[in-house]
C-alpha cells in the first residue's frame, strides 16, 4: 500500500500545465502535417488524440489507489509529459516505453516531415514550427532527465 507521500497530488497547476503542454505539442505536430497534406494532418490529430487521451491515459490509470483524488488519469498523464521521476503504479520500464512512444509520435514524425518539407521548399513558418517542436521536445527530455 502506498504511503500518503507516494500518492499523486493532482494540483490545478499540474493538470493545467501538463495538459496544455500536451495540447500545444499535438497542435504543433498537426500544423506540421497540415502544411504538407491536410488528410495526413487529420489522421495525425486523430491518432495522437486517441493514443494519448484514451490508450495511454487508461493504461496509466487502472484505479484511484495511487491518487489522492481521482482525475481519471490526467494527473499521471501530465506527470509523464512534464518529466516526473516516478509515477506511482507504473513501472520504470513502462514509463520509458510510454515516453519513447510519445516522443516518436509527437516529435520525430512531425519533425522528420518538416525537415523534408524545408529541404524541398524553405518557409519561415516551417522553420518556426521546427523550432517549436525542438523546444518542447528538449524541455520535456531535460525535465525527465533532471528528475531521474
């Protein structure tokens, strides 16, 4: 049984900042795809929303046992995105696997598409999107590494 200190405290700031980070990251990826192909953008948005908001959130939240108050997995999802060192109820291997999945979907796919697109035709908007993707990715990696 986890002690009271191990239980997740779902503060409003954690929930808001973490979920806004997720939304911003998904929006950057979607816009990256939109500049190339609108159908791919809609597919990316649907896939990333489904995989993050439904699959990952439900995989991390099997019960309210590890939380002080139930947030239906949004607190753990926020902690995964902003680099919490340990999420109660989730093994270290699962955390790493989920983080790799998230970074691949939200950074590598849109980033590689943007690089390819920039090499074909340069645009300041594409460059700004690439800088935004790199910034949020680096922030999340640094936060995760710093918390280990």
